[in-house]
C-alpha cells in the first residue's frame, strides 16, 4: 500500500518537500526544545504529590514529519484537486515536540494535568482533552489518554530554535507542544496497537480479528485498572486508620466502628442490621475510643491466632470475633468488665468467656 507521500501529485510534493527540508534543518534546535521542556516537567513532577512512573520526550523524526504533512483531504469543490491537510505545518502541528507522562492509576492522570496547568509562569495550557479510542457513549473500548496542548513562555531554548527557523523575526520563546498523560496499562496497549495498526511494515497484513482482539484486551485492561484503583483506595483508607494526626484519632461511634470493620474485614460481616452499638459498648468498657485502637485490635495476625486458639467450628460473625479478640487481649479483665457478676445466677456469658479463656491459655502454653 503506497504511503501518503507516494500518493501526492507533483504540485503538492513540491510544497511538502520544501517543508521537509526546512524541518530537517531546524530539527537539531527543536531537539533542544524537547530536552528543555522534558527536564522542566520532570523537575516539576519530582517533588509533587504524584510521582509518575516515567516522563519521556521525543522530537518527531523527519520521515514521520514527511508522512504526516503528506496527508490530504477532499477538495473544496467536486472534481477539484485534493488539498494538503497541513499546508502550513509549522503553524498548525503541535506534536513535533511530544512529552509523555506515564502514571500508575487513572486518578493520577488528572492530578498530573492539574500540577502542570498550575505552572502558569512556565506553560500556558491551550488545550485539554481526554482522547479516547472508543467511548462509554458508543459502548466500545479503547485506551484513554489525557492530551494537553501547552505553550512555552519566554523559553530560552525556544528562542534559539526560533532564531534558527527565521533569523529575521525577533524570538519570543513561545512554542506549542503536546503532553500526553496516560496510565502504564493504556501506554502498553497504545504502543502495541500503534505498532500493528499504524506502523506495520505491510498495512495489508490486517484482519478484522485483530480489531476484536484489541477491543477485548482494552476491556480487560480497564477491568484491571479499576481493580488496582480500588485496591489503592482501600490501602489509603486503611493507612489513614494508623494516623493519629488524622483518621486514626477519630472517635469510635457505632457507625465509625461499622465502617472500619467493613474496610478491614469485609469478609466477616454477616449482621443484618446496622446497629453497632454493642461493639461500641464492648470497646468503651476497655477505654478503646479511637479508630487507631480498633485498627490495632483487628490486626490480621492476631485474628489468625485467636481462631487457632479457639478452633472455631464455624466462621464467627463480627460480634463473636470482637468478643474473642478482646478476651485474647484483656483476659479476665474482659470477663469482669462485660460479663455478669461472679455471684449472679445464672451467669451464662461468664461461663462461656471462662471456657474460651481456658482454651486460649492452653493454646499459649503449647506455643511456647
């Protein structure tokens, strides 16, 4: 299949060739512009609240530039000659300098874009869109990528490039370039898809089955991204429980206990109602009133030990498990604070707690 350049007629070729020769002459200076904005963006993001996996840059190759500006579109009038899509590429193309910021999670894309857009003394954001091959509205799948069109402000490397490009015009340091922000999953998908669909050595080597496979992998990657995003969100929430300057100091109301429990132990929640007042009373009896204290009680290794010690014949619900954890940690004190008085008749809870405490003590002896 002929390339865009090979399809051009002679008058259009002359125009394209002129721009290609000009680009070939100025590209070394443009590579310095790429290097400069790349280093600025890396430094900008290095100490920010988001740390990208990597930030890369590239200056469009001469061959790629030639092929892109050789694209044509339909004539203005029927029967007329086809027109160049980019007749003045140095004014209309924004991707001769391209930067890519690769993140871990989708939410980081927006964070990175906001950090860059806040640096108004360095860049003026002239375009911001979510480029999506496939969309929710159409019910299709593809990769998502945040695309910013940025204009440099009084950039010295740009001024040097402008001097090379046209020495007769006073340089202003203003240059448009593209910054793509995407996750590592979207990056992998788009790179492979681009190599096969757009950069294939023989464009005829294509089958509709490839489209189907790309769609299927895009759907799977979206699912994986969502799973990792949920995992990260849960991690951040759990981590906050151990911060005494923040969530860790939050008081243990019944609803707070329920939310912390369901975050840490979502697999141990079989209560039908939302009344967790019983849990608040048990914890308060021991002076446990802050989120961090509950998080410490619900440590996974401690729960494992309790279950081994009591050899539960069934998987305990929240009420039984919390009771056992407090018994494990406080022993007879838990019995005295939460059970019937020793001289009460009958005293079924005291009897049950004493029996379980003896099991715990035997277990501890065997562990020594």
